[in-house]
C-alpha cells in the first residue's frame, strides 16, 4: 500500500518526499492528509480517464441510444415470417382473362365494386395523385380526418378546406370528420390512431360497403397502381386478404429505398369480420403493386409538422432535428431525418443500408397523373430536392 497507519493512528505517505503531506496532517487534519496522499498515487492518465473519457462515453451512449438499439436488433428480435409472394403479371395489351389465368385465378362476369378508405392528415398533393391514379376503378372514396394528430396536437380540417379541389370525385365521396380526444396524460399515439381507424369502420358502413366488395386499406402515401386494382376486381378466387408489395421511396421518387413496403392491403369485405387496420393480416402478398412515398411533402413546414405529429414522434430526441436548414440538407442528401439506423433484422441488411440513399434519375413506371402534371409536382421527381419554406 502506498499509505500506512502511523504510530499514533495518523496517516502518512510511505516515501521520504511525503513530508509535505505529513505537515499538512498536523496543520489541517487527517482528511486533507489522506486526500493529498491519494492524489499522489493517481497518475494523469487515470484523472483524464475519470474526468473526460468516462463522461464522454456516457454522453455518447445517451445520444446514440436508439442507434445502438436498432443496430443490435438482430440479437433481440427475429425476422417476421416471410410472406407467400404471388408473382404479378401485367401488360396493357394483355386480356384480363389471360392476366387472371397467369395468377391462377378465374375471370368474373362483372367486376367487383371497390372502396378506397383513408385516414387523412395534411397530404393534399399525394391524395390528389392517389385518387387520380385509382379514379377509373373505385366505386366510392371514403375519407376520414380529425382535428388532432395521433400525438394529440390540434390541427385544422385540411381536407375540408381543400374540398373544392376534389370536385372530380365528389359524386363518389363519403367524407367524415372526428374530434380528437385530447386526453391529458395519454402518451401512446397508437391509441389515438386505433380510435380513428374504428371510426373509419363506421364511415365505411355509411358509404354502403357490402360483402365481397373490395376494400383498399392503406395510408394516403401508400398508392396501389390502377392496373393492380383492376386486376383484383375482375379476377375470381382472389385471396380474402391480400397484402400489396409496394416500391418504397423517401422524400420523393428520387430516393428509392427498397421494395419491402407491405402494410397496404386489399380485402374482400365481410360484414362483422373485416376491420380497418394497418398491420399484417395475412401471409399472402402481391408483388410490385404500387408505390409508397414516405415524407413526400412540398414544404419544409409539412416535414416539421409530420415529425412532431406521427406515431413515432419519440424519434425527435433533440431540438436541432427540427431546424429547417438541417431538414433541407437531409432531404437533398437522402439521409435520415431522425438520424436512425435502418430498421432491419440482420446485420447484413443493416450494414448494407447504412448511409444516405443513392440518388435515382429514373422516373419510369410512376403514377400517370404525376408525370402529366410534372411542373406542379416537380418536387416529387428526380433532381428537384429543394423545398419551399412554407
């Protein structure tokens, strides 16, 4: 030991050069002497480690806690059960009888009715593109909006304010609004989301949906292609619940992520059994069925609102995430708004997707209305990443 007990119960350093400590013991007491002797036994590297390195490590873990959690996901969560993937056949000149046969289905004498139901927040541009894409084959458009977000933030009834822009579907529109619950202390946004989806079930009944009608269940930004819906309404023996594999894009069609979007689904409606939901409801999925364009907004203010309003708002862990200049830089680079690790289930997939999304300059096989109105919607097309401030 580098210090020891003295004859009178006092403490002193074991080296001759510790006289100063011994004098301090007599002048200032036992406590000061012990502190002095302890400090003489600690080198500079140890002090730096305790006062600098350890706090920096703790701070680094705190700042990157979500990243660490998502990177280690393969250790604590297994991949979901694979879907049974149905190959998707289509050509504009092929007969419907041939297309149904290629999918292993029969052909109907007349098409099913189709209902497209969505919960709406603020995405006016994407809603327009969606409805223009589906217009030829949808019997009834059903839309529900609330005066609150899933996180309980008040918001205006945006669709009601823009309804005159959708006169082309007015004869086929069933519209409803619902008041937010604004419950104090409730921090789980998924409760509010479930509450609104239950209300959408009631609105569908008001719209007149009946057994064996097709019901599209997907968010506004999950857009099935029109030929997919036409196929499903004309073919017999279609699965009762069929998920749709959509091409995944982020911010615009300039940044293709993958083709793993699966939450959109089409149901053959059954009274008393079919419930509007946004989770996995079957093991069957149809390949290449449309587009999912996430965070595809025209204005920076819409990005900021969505970041605070949607169900995963807890990812906004630091105030600077909401800095408009930062958001604009992220959009143009194809990086992640929340500085997150990719949500995958294997280390190979996580590492393969780390970093910004590569730019794509292809605008082939996109919704027709988008290309026909390219000047109006150029923010969604390659090479136009700069957004309006308001």
